[in-house]
C-alpha cells in the first residue's frame, strides 16, 4: 500500500483551520496590493468648522453655469454675467472630485480642495459599475451616475460678491484646467497674487457638420491682484502699459 493511500483524510477541525489560514493569507495579500487611504489634515479654523456644521455647503456665493447658448449665467435666476466684468479667480479654493446626484436626497460627493492636497479616488472605487443599471443620459444612452466635477470660486472686486462656477463637461474642465495652469506659473514666480479674469464665451466647429458650432467657456486673464489687498484692481489697457505697476 502506497504512502499516499495510507494518508488519513483531514478532520473537520483541520479543514477549518486550513481555511482560516488561507483566508488570512488572501486578506494580507489584498491589503498589500491596495494603497493606503489618504487621510487629509483638517486645516479649518474653529470658525470654519462651526460654519460648516450649521450651514453645510460646497458652493461659495452664487452658483454659475455655462449655458447651451454660450453664456455664463447665475443658476437661480438665469441672469447673464457680462463678459466685460472683472473677477478675481480664487484658484486655491478650487474644489474637485466626483459627484452623484440623487432624486430625493442631497448629492453624494467624493470631493476636496485641490490645493489642500486632495487626490481624486479612482472611479472604480465608487461602485455603480454595471452600465446596465445606469440612468439614461441626454442622448438616451446609459450615463455614468458619477460625474467628474470642478468648482471654481470667483469674486467680483466691485462688490466683493462670491460666485462658484461649476462644470462637469470636458470642455468646462479643460477651461478651468488652463486657468489653473496659469495660476501654477504665478505661484512659482510670485505666490502673493491671484489672476484677474473675464468670463468669455468661446467655441469650435464640430467635425460633424450636423452638430455645428459648439459653445465652450473660457477664462481670459486680464491682470493680477495681490491676495491680501481689498483695493479694486485696474485692468484697463492704460494701467497695463504703466511700468510702475508690478505686471
């Protein structure tokens, strides 16, 4: 009789013990392959924590969107903002991340301040991966319920009003990205300034002639202003040619 045939089958206790060992090894391997969660420091002041608790909001001031007609408008009133008005782009308050809108509840958010070190989680980590269960989009096709959103905070220097431009479109995110790239260059050369911008409609002719012209948002940089100043900056062409000003 061979030694293999003479082996006794494992007892139920041994089987259970082996299963526990296999499960422990599998869990350890999974944890080793998964990057650790990033815990961001809470840098809010006591006042900011209190205000966030009693009046939670991810939007500063009035919500601004870019309409299909190619205008920057206030969401609540559809009032169009003038393309000739100056705004301070408070780029270091830019909020980025994922948002999922719900029918009867506030939206789900996985968002944070870009310049506070927030890193967007991978889309796959959010769930809702079965496209057969996605809601229908504007074109009738299944649309991902999780949208990549950017919120850019703006301030009108004449009135000190705050606005937040929000976008989930690719062209909108690209426009904000171009502005943030300009801001990053400013941070390297002189970190004490914000960019002054104007909200300008732009666009392009779609390669599909049936689509035609596509309106897109753009942010035209017209100057800069010190971060710690409340004075209304002069963005006129005459001021731009004055060598005494720090342009």
